[in-house]
């Protein structure tokens, strides 16, 4: 349930209404928009309380939200959430690109890739320190050392960093070194992990489970939001279908659907979504055209010899740079902005 007041309602009056609600054992969440202020009520609301709220001065309406997810719903917050990390705003006008290897392999490797990611115009360095793999004998990442390597490379080259966190026990150490914490597809419904991320406050990129519905993804996001962390991004990374040519099927319709259902930023992962290098660039552009707020793209200096074996979906540096140039041209056509460094010559075409 939400209580809607005028945007002109004084802060003191909002606090009075919130205190009255919380005395009834109901948690609240206040969202201020350009034309209204919404107080979200989390918990069972008795009809008597709802009717009393409707009669209060400054309350314009009381609306019951039928969706199982409340805080993630656009009914609760009509305006888009914009997550600010330093100088980077995710969910606003500017496209945000996250690029880098599937896994951190060595200081030299991640430093060189960070340099290339920055030169191409991306704002975030991606890289896994802990890698959840299907097979127990596959490369599992270099652990905490990888976090240190990536943090140093990001700081050196002026990039934010994002890494995957797999268990609640690793949230604090990952949050110490990374700017954004990623929840992988296999952990989308790891509710203990989601609750811990709700407490930590760090921005979270929540990847859709490979068999999850939009409703299930948004309810997973609700766990983090309900824990007190408003900085959640949704990520479409492909779903499992009967098709075998691609690694997954990138669900482009998820992007506008999630933007319609929720106020949270939506990021597309065309690398895992297709699993094929030649498809990453066109699906990146299609994702932006569909309304994505940004991309997370795998790039490696020697993808065919990467330690994870996922090189078939990683772009070479020149392909990554070419994609960034194309996005600079595409962005204004869809009401967005993306600027590559002025030193780059724009030779590619959309």
C-alpha cells in the first residue's frame, strides 16, 4: 500500500505521518518525485488504518499495490531511479558501459584491460575474482587477490569496478574493494545473499536467473530493497530456451517490460546472452535501442586463451572500441548520451 501526498507537503508533516504509521508496526519507505511524495507501507495494513490515512490532511490518496513486489514497482515510484557512484549516474540520460574480462587472471592482465576499457570510453571495469562454474574442476577465480588487483587497476585508470559476490560471507570483503556488487544468475534467488546485500548499501547488479520470470526477478530485487538498499540494477543476461546455436536467448523484450514494471535501471549482458562474439555487437545496439540504461560486456586481450574458457563470447579490444564508437552515434537517436574520448577517431558506423 502507498500513501500519496503533494510534493509541497512539508518534511515535518511527512515525518508525522510516517511516525503515526510506524506506531502500528508497519515499516515505511519515502520516495520523493517531481510531482508527489509517496510513503510506501511494508507489512499488513488493516482496513481501519487505511481509511484513517485517507482522512488525514495533506494525503491525496491511499492506493493498494497488488503486486508481490512493492518497492521495486513503478506504482510505488513513478520516476526512474538514478544510482550515483562518484561522477557516474546509472539510470539517467548517459549510457553506462561496463567492460572487462570474465575473470581477473593477473595484475598485468587486468591492468592492460583496464587501460583499454578506459581508452574506449567505458566507465566501469568488470572482472570476476570468485567464479561460479558449472564443473567443479574448472577455473574458479583467484579470490581476494583478484579483488585487490582489480581495485588497483580501477583506481589507476579512473574506473569504477564491479565483481560478482557468491555468498553472504563474501559480501563485506567484496564491498571493501569493488564499487558495484554483482549477483550472478545462479544466485538470483539466494535469499540469504540478497538479504545481506540489502544491509550493505553498495550498489547491486542483479542478474536475471536463466529460467526466471520478470516477476521472480523483481521479487528478488525486493529482498535487497526491503533490506534498506535502494541501489539496485536489474540485468537481462539471457534465458535458457530450446535453441542450441546460442549459449542463451537474450530476451530483448525484458528490457522495455522491466522498465514499464519497475523504476530500477536495466542493464543488458549481450556476452552471456548470446555466448557468441559475432553477436555481441548487434545485440548490444539492439539492447540500447530497446531502452537499456547500459551494458556489461566481456572484453579480453587474448580471449581464445582466457583461463575461464569463455573467450568465444569476449570481444577483442578493437571490437570493443568500435562498439563504443557506434554507441556514441546511436545514443542520441534513442534519447541518450554517450561520449568516447576525443582522441578516438570515429570510423565505425551503426
